C-alpha cells in the first residue's frame, strides 16, 4: 500500500509484496549459478578447440553467469528494500521501483541468451558441442527452467495487471463525486469491468431469466465497495490477519471490563432457564428435529460430504436406478436419472417415498431448490428451502441492495434483501403453480405448516413465512444461520413472533451484509494504518495464527498505539451514512496516503438485520478447576441475542466451520445428549 506505480500505470501489487517472490527466485538462481559454474569450469577450455561457434558458446556461458549474478544482487536488494517499514511507510521502500525496472530490463538479454541456449541444446545448428552428458543435461535443464521462469513472470504480471491502472483514469478516480457512484465516470468503468468478468467467468448463468439482473447488481456492489481505496489484494489479506489480532485484543479487554462491572451478555448451559420465556414450540429439540429437513434439501452432495467413504453406498439403497426410463415421478423435478437428490432427501430426513410430497431441484438465479415433506411425528407439513450451494445462489446473495417488502402484518416501509425477496416471489409462483401446500393440507387437514432452511434458505423461509402467515396463522419458521442483511429493524422485530433462528459461534454469514462489509473495509484500513510490522511478517504470523492461535504478546506488539484503535461503526445510528473511523497519529506521513472518504457508505443506504428470535450458541470455556482436574462439563452455552449483536464481521478461526449445516446439527445434538446424560445422573442420585 499504496499500489505500485510502474511504466506509467498502477498495478495490483505493492512495493512490499516482493519479499517472498524474490526469495523464491533467489533459491532457484543460486542452484542455476552453481550448475552453470560447474559446466563452465569443465567446458570452457573445450570451446577454444571448436572450429566454429566457439565464441558464441563462450558468450552464452559467460553472459549467463553474469546475468545470474546480477539478478541475484538485484533480488537481494529487492528483498531487503521490500521488507522495510510497515505497510503504509512507502518512503522506506522508494528504491523498489528503480530496482524492479532494472530487473525487468534484464529479461530482454536473458531471453536472447536463452534462445541461443535452446538452439545449442536442442538443435544441430551449433557445431561446438560437448560429449559430456552432465554438461549437456545441465544446459538443457537450465534452458527449460528459464522458459518456465519467463512464463511465470508473464503470468504474474497478468495477475497483477490493473485494467483501470492507466493514468487517464486517475483524474476521475481522485475527483470528489457528490452525485453518487452511478454518476461517476470511473465508477461506470469499474462497473463495466465487473460485468465483463461475470459474463466471461459465469457464462453458463447468462441463459438464466434473471442472470443479467444479478450480474448488474453484483457488479454495482463490487464497484461501489472496492473503489476509492489504494489497497491491493495482499493488503486485504494482511488486513484480515491484523483484524484477527485486533478483535482478539478487543474481546479480551471487553471480557475484563465485564468481569469488573459484572455485566454483559449472560450465557447459560441451563436449557430450562434459557427457554423459560420462549413459546412452547420454540425449543432446541424441535430446532434439531427440523434441522434434519433443512439438511435434506441439500440432496446427495451433503450426504457424500458428511459420509465421505460410505456416502455413495448409503445413497444407492435409497436411489431409483434409471428412473428416467420408468414411469415419471411427478413429485420430483429436475433431478438426475437415478434421482440421487431425491435419495439424499429421503436419507437425511428419514422419511418414506410417500412422505416426500414434492421436491424441486431446479436451480436458477433467484430460484432455489425446495421440498415439501409430511412429518408425521410432529404432524407438520414441512417446506424446506436449500441454502447457498451453487454460483447461481451466490449471485442471489450478491443481489444485496434493499427492496420494499410488503406482507400482511409487516410494519409500513419495510425493506428486505432484494435477492431473497426475488427468491420468495419465485417460490410463491412455484407453490401457486403446483398447488402443493393446499393439496398437502387436503390430505393432512390436522397438520400445521413449518418452514425451515439454512443460510440463504433461512432468509427466504422467514420472508416467505411473512407472506403465508395470514393464510396459515399457526405457521412456524425454524431458521439456521440466517444472513445478517435480511430485513429492516422493525420488520425483523415482527418476525420474532413466528421465526426461531439458531446461530453457532463465530458464523460469518450471520454477520455478513453490505453494511458489515463496508464497516470491514474501513476497519481493515484503520488497522493497517496502526500496524508497525512489515507485510511479510504479518503474512508469516498469519500462518502461525492459523496453526497455533494468536499469542498474547502479539496483542501488544503489533500496533503503534493499540489504545487508539476503536471499533468502527458500532456507535453509528441506522440513518447515519458515514462509517466512523479512527485517526491515529501520523507516522512518517502515512495518513496522507489514505483516502479521506473511506468512511463514506457507498452502497448500504439502509441497515438490514437478521430475522427471527435468535438463539446464539457458543463453545464454553472450561474453568481453571476443570482444566486442573481434567474434568468435563457442558461443551456449549447459549443465550438469547439481538440482531445488533451480529453487526460486526469478525475474523475468527471457526467463522466458516460454524456456518456448516452439519456442524450446527451436531452442536444441537451434543447439547441435547449432554442434557439427557445430566438428567439421568441426577435421577440416579435421587434414587440412591
């Protein structure tokens, strides 16, 4: 940071990104130097006896040795200079660009010598040959590896090439845009670039009815979020590592403050106490029961994931071989010939064929797979909606701007996630076409309607519940890992009456929304500004953190002044468009290199929240006595949370694992098993 300026344009690399590539090349150059040195020592005298081309071979050997030595010196200089200073202290790395230019200029003579070496090694045009097999093999290997190195250099330059790095965009990039992002010429250019990328990479989605709309919404989101900063991809990676350290330090300080003040969120392992104020249907046992149906909507891929070795065998017993050549299954739509998805639904839900009333695995942008099941154990008609599992679902997620959402009983002026609103509309259309809900209640009139889903499916289930609730007043929604950017605040409060949301640990999706991403962008830049470590140290520390965790000493030694780092966006009101940012003291002119409007909210105009009444489950920390005695206790504890508790995106080791549907199911299973074991032990004591 900032991005490297080279040959009159900006590149997606910084002057402190060259440490590891340079060290990698140094290792290879040293090996080449040793080998070519041995060849030169043994073969140099023979070149004087060559009738012709001896001088050319001498030039090749001597020139190759000289270029390797010169490259080694340049690489050592690049490594040393690139490792200087923190990410924002670019003045300490001012010699990187001249050294890099000189290094790139040496590629031309290297290519010329390598062409000669290729002709000498693989063609019969050079008469001055050697009978030594070792020398011939070394020359051939060096020639081949040089071409590989040149290909890697070209590939690396293609990766870090910035299509908008030309100086002709600089003026529009730096101009202050007061008319919003759409009116900016540079924004339009970024928008067009993202559109082209999506069309090429996800060309199979262009045939979808809403594919172009999803591309446009995603391109608008990406162009709004990532413009206006001079960060390169490696800066974001380093920023996430630093943010992990910062958030751990903030968590430790908040824990100390809460212990001193004896306040803060109260987690408990007592299920009876937790659910004392909840409606009778809102229990962890019911949530686990209906979570099985949410898992079933993922079909055969989740079965194979959960049972890596035995998954196919388990599916074979449930599948119908060559079903496409038999009488057509009217209840199954868009499955494969052996109805593998259908087999996955039956296996995960533990239901019979006749209990799967309808299953649609049709997946397009804004159109999610779902299944309608008859659960006789709870006398429920269950509508299970699949979560994000394909690129089409990802683009449904990325259509993240707000759209007006109307449903009977909803507060006026309610807004919701546009992609999920579109998903609800498509699902309502399919339900009307098939009339499956009405037919199910005709068969089972005494049953009640239950909606369930995980991740994207959870958000769609909550919105669909609001639409269907007037017709089915006893409707219940069991949602798992519901995304954060779902509903406006009053609408989210309304959903607490019929929706039960379960979240586990540091699940990133429950904190993922446009608002939290914009806050994350501001926090990353603030954290980078306050860090005093060079980037290569941050990256090395990141690998160590992933394996061993963050040591306590790094919480105090990573930043210039940790007391000046504040959490961004926590105190901002819903209507407040700017994101609050810290202003640490200027160190070597660092503050001037950061954009002044980094706190401006470019995309999120209305803050959205997660829906339903939220039960947050976390892993319990063992007490000192339990650690000393090596005794156990409840593995998890929980509390009722509010949507405001999930407004900040946290960088944590388990942020992805805690979102997986099978892990959520195992967590609830573990809690219920421990509760049952505790109850049995208490009963045994009473009997004694």
